[in-house]
């Protein structure tokens, strides 16, 4: 993983994107502090389907109840 300054990233952005496309990860740093990472984008393999987990998740009856240890804060 290579690290470059923000100035260098601005100057050579197209080259850095090409390297990311090839599978490399490039860290962008401000001074000595890493602040961002340039990586290749991979589209999701399958579209998300609303309701795909229907019937597999249960919410307890007491979901909205205040726990006993917080009762003093709600009085």
C-alpha cells in the first residue's frame, strides 16, 4: 500500500486511479496523517431486494419499553 500527499494525489490523480483499478490501494495523507484511501470500485453482484429477510427477523414485544435501570431518568 503506497502513501501519497494530497498535493501529489491532486497532481497525479489519473495515474493513481489507474493503479487503484489494477488492484492497488493508495493512502492519501495530510502531512504524516492518513486521511483517505483510493481503491477500485466494485459494483454489488446482485441487486438488493426489499423484503428478502421477511419472516427471519423478530422484534420482541418489549422493544420500546424502558429498561428498569433507566426508570429514574424518565420519571
